[in-house]
């Protein structure tokens, strides 16, 4: 069965620094997708970035980039130049054959 | 603007009651999902549906059932609510395996 792991329950980062949130997965599926979502204290889930397993280049969306290392089965989220508004829970998710599973999340706190 | 709505933001029910959580999406998505979210456990998949009248068990289906009579509506049913079902319930929809769109969530308390 597929499994997705986020090993950092919480992180503190100084404003304007870059931050990397870790995500590893375990699968034997040949085709899959990886996502990152942000959940601020208001509770809504906000889609950030997507990486397909066959994509040759790492996905980027503004200040977000996904460091995809297929052989290591890792899909870390990198946030450049962190801002106070980046403080939130971050979830990594794996999808295959219409099923999507989530990691346990990382709570990111940005210090001014 | 895409939208997933859930029938209630907050709900308080008594142990043993039958509880219905409704989710409606207006994007003509085939796939719909129900998750529960608990601190330290992330989002856990309860059930999902990839077509009308079709349903698949997720990771934690015990104590829950679902209904999908129309493409836009996916209902989660707690046949006999228990205190360990107190949680945040999130509904989501997607087309294929692309990004999911989430509803605002229902915070259910069972007393």
C-alpha cells in the first residue's frame, strides 16, 4: 500500500529565510502525482504545487518549488524568502488511480 | 469560481444519533472524497467515489457509510455517532488525479 511520511511535526524559521519541508513516499505505482497544500489557522486547504512522476523538471510556483528526487522517493517543498503569512500547517499528498492520501503535516511558524 | 460546499460548519450531536454530512461541488468533478482531520494525524481518507453510485473504502471506513446519488453530491453518514468520531470532516473533489478542491470543513462534536 502507498504511504506518505512527513517527519517534521513543527518548524520555526526566521522571516526572509528559505525553508525546506520534508516529504517521503513509498509506492510501487509507475504513475503518480505529488501535491503540497497549505492550511492556515482559518482551516481552508490551499493547493500550492503539483509534481507528476514523469515530469523531468522540478515544479515551481512563485516562491514555492518542489525538490523531486524520484530514486529517493522524496518530494520536499522549498519556500524561498519566507513571510509571516507562510505560518500554517503544510501537508504533502500522494495521488494514484484517483485515490489521494495525505501526510500527517508540518506546522511551520515564521518568526519576525 | 470553483466551489465545494458543506452543509454545516459546526455540528453538535449526541451519542447514538444518526448524522448526515452533505457535500456539494459545482465543477462537474467525477471524484469526491471524505476525510477526517485530527491533530497529529493529518487527513485520513474515509471513503471516496469516482462516479455516481460508486464508492470505495479509504483507510478508516469503520463506523461510516456514504451515498452518491447525483454527481455533484456526496454524503457521509454516521449510522450511530460515537464520541471518538468527534473531529473535523473535510470534503474534496477532483477531476482525475489532479489537485483537489476542498470544502470549508465541518467540525463535528459528539457528546
